[in-house]
């Protein structure tokens, strides 16, 4: 079963009457390393910790964007933030339920102690992009003076790789100044020596070559002259202290955690007992973790051209996106602290009833069951707004997956792929609704994979994820601000429906009277009824009661009711006859169990 963590009110009788925030800025002392060569490059000032001046703090993380964002508006009070903060500095954001907790975090931040514990409301670390001053004059002559700061996470993956062999001599290859230029030659040399072309192995090599391995690994191996071992993306050591990753020097891969593999609960690890990390065991290095089952797919190895190629784009190119996904987030680790995390995994949307459609393939492809993902269960007392439903735009009734088309290999000829069965479809829905196809191609079944032909297995996987998508719930919920480290890529349960988290947005604002308001908005997809775990066929939400009265009664009997406690059946003033009385809809059977007998009217 899935690991479940509760999201509840901070106290039984309160919905965050006094929330607080902490903005911890880590600032370089030397802002112009080209002209101010005498000032030490890694020197930083003491942390600038802000708990009063922000009138707005917004943090957003989405699976669709690998750079989470942060923005804040700061009042121009005692500090001139246009001078105090500059692009290239860093900021850590904490949003909590109580100002007293914010002040306790502030005390730790000033001492450069860790502020990313499970209960610290840690919402991420961001590299500052813009600092702008705003001065507005109202018609009555009053001046409003403030500063706006915007910042983004995982900036190292935005770097553009550049390789020009004419600019890089042998002496330069060992220099950190030229690591981006030498990356192309370094990576191509790695590829020519590979013993495997497995997707997971390639992704790991790209990370280590382009982002780095971390200080401990470099020092341990003692191979600083190797291009792959050259330190990359140096960070202020002060950040390591704030994130419980201490060291005299600090690099991006010292604070990032990397998780690779298929999240399969049948092979959960007992080594990492934290419920959100039970799929993993340690891999190479200090911050690399893997599951017992590798990502599916292999690809042809070819020398690459690295002319302004973004690191994230390169990783995506090698990840087999038809069945795998990659995203960044801030995720709790086995030690109970929250770290920047990069996830490479198979798409985790397999149903409880997944099985191959072609009897030729007796072995079911490795997959992640949707209902076994780690799950946050939110109390209805936290909810301030709901916009959920279904849409026909998600209807797909024909899925086809093509892999490489090679005329020299009869198994890889497109006609042969079709004959072998590389499609999954709902024929009856096609007759009713017309063709709603989802047809994709990928070149990741290159020889060296476990099976010489993957099209059929992958079609089964994809078909199980997307067919009947118009019956799954999606939308957004707004809640009282969530202090806990809820993250994209996990699931969220609201009453009896389990959703997948696509986007999390935290907003804290200050009203004119000085009081803070903290709210969280979560964008959700793939919602199914939790009962589908117990049934032989899928169970979809809102398929049982066509009459509102029965629906309200069922909600009221649940552990965590959401709906208002009345319906038109009760003959409200001004409504002498409800629709139910004329349509007799309460005699209809459940859409989940159409074989049941109609209910008798009471």
C-alpha cells in the first residue's frame, strides 16, 4: 500500500490565524569577479534574513517546468534591497503556520544552521534573477516605494553547452574555465567506451559530466584533472550549512539529490525506511539513488553536436519520454530534510488492473501502480475552494506506439510492428465517439534492450495510462497554506478520490493591517476513486448517486465530509418542487455497478 501522510489544520480550532515566512538571502561579497580580482571569489556576507518586509511571497513548482519560481515584493523600510541583493545571489524560502515558528527558523538561519527540516515549511532554494525597484505616485501625491525580487531553482540545468575543438587545447581541458567547452569531447569519449546504451546509465553519465558529482566524490577519487571530475557550478558554502550539506567547498551536485528507476512497490527497499523513499537504495556517489528496476529503453550511440544545447534538453533527449518522465522538485529525503531533487522515472499511472493485451507477451512490463505512489491526504477542513471535474478533451480511444523503423530488420519494419500488435484501442468507444487517437514514436528499442522489440509492451503501458481519460477527475483545489513538504509527482487524496499532483503554488500576502494570509493551490490530474484498489475493474469518482440527497448522505457518513448538508429535496423556501421529484432520478442505479437493482424510493 501507498505511504500516506496527513495534511490537517495546525490546531483543531484554527486555520492559520498567524502564519509567517522567512526569506534567507545568501549573498556573494564579490559581485564582479572579472574586475575585482583581489576579493575572494567564495566570500559571502552574513545571511540576510527577512521576516517583516515582504508584502507578497509566491512559490510555484510544476512538473512541466524544470525551473521552480519564486517572487516577492519587499517594502522599502530599513533596507535598500536594490543594493543588499543582486542577481546571482540565492534565497531560501520557508512558509509556516505560526510567526513564532518563523522567528525560530530565523534564529537558526542567522547562525547558518539547517532550515530545511520536514517541519520547517521549506519551499525551496532559488537563484536570484531580477531585483527591481518600483516607485509609484498616486493622484493625491503619495509615493509608494518597493522592491520586487524574482528567482528560479535548478538554474544549473539551464546552462548552454558549447563545444568548439578549435578553442580547447589539451592544457585547457583540465581547467574549470573550459568545462562547458570540453563537455562535448568528454561526453563523446564516454559514449565510445560504453558497455551499455541503457537510458538510465546514459542519464547518469550526462548529469555527472554536465552538472558534476559533488565535492566528496571528487576528493575521494583524487582525479581533479579528469574533465568529468572537474568541479562545476560552485555555490556559497553558507548554503551547505543552511541545507545540512556542509563542506569547505560546495557545488550543485552537493545539494541536489538524483533519483532514477521504476518505482515498483514489489521491490521496496528496507534501507531507506522513510515512507517517501522506500523505493530507493543508494547508487554511485552520495546523492544518487536508484530503484531495483532500471528505466526501460536503449538508444543508438552517436557522436553529438553541442552547439548551444541546454543541459535539461540534452537529458530529455536521452530519457525516452514516451514512457519515462523527468522533473525537478523539493522532496523530503530519508534523513528527514528536504533537498532539491531531480526525478527520472517511468510514468506512474498504471492501473490496478493492468495486464498485456497480447498473449504472446506473458511477462507484464515493469510498471508503477498509480495508487502505490506516496500520498498526501488532505483534510476537508483545510479546503477553501474546489474546481474539479471531467472533460471530453481527455478522451482517447486508440493508442499506437511505433519504435525504430528499419527495413533491414523485419521486426522493426513499420508494417511488421503493426502486425505484431503495437496498438491498444476501445473499439466500442470509437463507434460511439469517433477516433480519438494517441500515436507516438520513439527510437529507444535499440539492440541491447532486454527484449528486441518493445513496441507492443509500451503500447500496453501507454494505453493503460491514457484510455478512458475523460472519466478521470482533474482540476484545482485551494487550501489553507500547507506547511508540510507536499510536492509535485506525489499523489493527493481528497476524501475518497486520489489525484496526481501536477503543480503546487504557495502564496503568502500581507494585508494593509499587517496580517499575513497563507494559501496553497494544487493542480491535479488522473483522479480515480480509492475503491478501485479493491475492485476487479476501475472505479471512477462521482459515479454512484444521481440524486443530490443520496450524495450528501454518503458524503456526511464519510470520515471527512466536504459538501453542504442540504439539497433541494428538503423543499427549501421558494423551491416547492425540486428536479428530483419530477425526474425520479433517485431510482437510477450506480454507474459504477450498473448490474445493481434500482433503489426503492423512500
